[in-house]
């Protein structure tokens, strides 16, 4: 099972990104596990300077903005995933 990382300390945008990721996975019928990264040291280790961040299998695909469901679906159905 592939993992998607949602990186953020728990702010409203980070929580909404997690919701959007879950909805995108459901809409596409994919088998992904959502991994929440909330520790600031761990977030910095990913090279994220602004949250929320989104990673797929440890590769950061977005940081500093709240992606909508359609944007996440596009990321998951391209070569990034």
C-alpha cells in the first residue's frame, strides 16, 4: 500500500488538506494510507518551510498551499504518484 504524507502542525488548512486527500483517494478508488506528519522537526526534515505539505511515498509534491480535491486527484493520476 502506498503512503501519502500530509505535513502540518494541525492548523485548519492542514486538517482540510487531509480531508481533501481522503476524498480524492475515495473518489479514485485508490489504496493509499494517509500518514500525518505533525512534528515540526519531521516536517523540516522533508524540506517543508511552509505548511500544509503533501508528499507521496516521501516525495514532496506540494507545500505552502491548500490543494482542492481535483488538484489532488490530478496529482494522484499522473506520474507523480
